[in-house]
């Protein structure tokens, strides 16, 4: 069981979000998972330019650190996404990474994976960022098991009980992977996404050769 934690904060070791991501990984490790942490801000990930080459060839024209990070995601059973709230959304570093995953959404490459999300905020919006990140993972095909959002305000000790909740979230994530938990509401969403992506891929089969072949090999298109 492999679980990958991705921290989107640019604050390195000073990051409070990093503490939550690490707490989730610690909880997952205590439940038997092999864990790894990646700090996105330390990677060189270029902006998506919307060229659609990934749809056609299955590879990106950008030659940077994204390909290796994406390989780690595909090799993982579970993924933890963490970002502080920067003006009502995730950080630019996290969003840049996510924007490079359009092909992964089309191909629904996270089907069978599980995930969760954590976020911190100075004044408000942590829960909204958690909801957004979990929504992204569901859009990629993964099942999500929950999240931890904490508004720190002026009290640095607020992070401590949040770390405890994040630790338990990690244990929950590991159990969900082990038991292959099914969530009926999310299964309905996944079915709708498959229908939408099938129609999209089929309509563009003459251009998006990689994605059409991927779907045929997966048995999703006759």
C-alpha cells in the first residue's frame, strides 16, 4: 500500500499545511502504508499551455519535473493533497500542478485510488480548499475519505488538535484502501464522469489518438 502526500505550500519547513500532510502520512504509516512526501514548491513545474498534445500523444511537451511526479501518483494507492488558502483557493504551485492533469481527467486514471485533503488558513476558507481538492481527486476518478481544514487565526496552537485529526484521517485512508471501500454517492459521480469522458473521447477519436487507444485498451469503448 503506497500513499503519496503532496504539499502545495511554498513555505517549506515553516508550512503549517506541511504539518497536516505529514500527520496524515504518519497515521497512514501506523496503519501499514508505505508513505512518501513531495513538496511541490521545490519542483520545476511549468504552466499548462492548452496545446492538447497530451490528448494526442500521452505525453507533455513541457520537459520538467511533472512527469516524474505524475508517475509517483500513478504508482500510489492513495494520495493526500494539501494547500493553504491563498485568496479563496489553492496556492499557485498547487494549481499549476493540477492544470497539467487534463489528460488524466479525460482518461480517469485515478479510478481505484483513494485520497483526502488538508488545508490551513489564516482567517477563513480552509474547508473550502479541502472541498476543492477532494473534488479534483473525484474528478480524476478517485474516492475520497474526508479532509481536515483548520483556521489558525492568531493562535499557533490551533494546529495541534488539527494534527491529531489529520493523523486519524491517515489511518482512515489506509483502511479504505485495504478494504476497497465503496461510497455510493461517489460511485454515481464516477459513473457520470465516465459517461461524459467516453462521449468526449469518442467525439474526438480522429485527433486524440492516445486517449482513444487508452479507453479501448481499458475496455471502456467497444
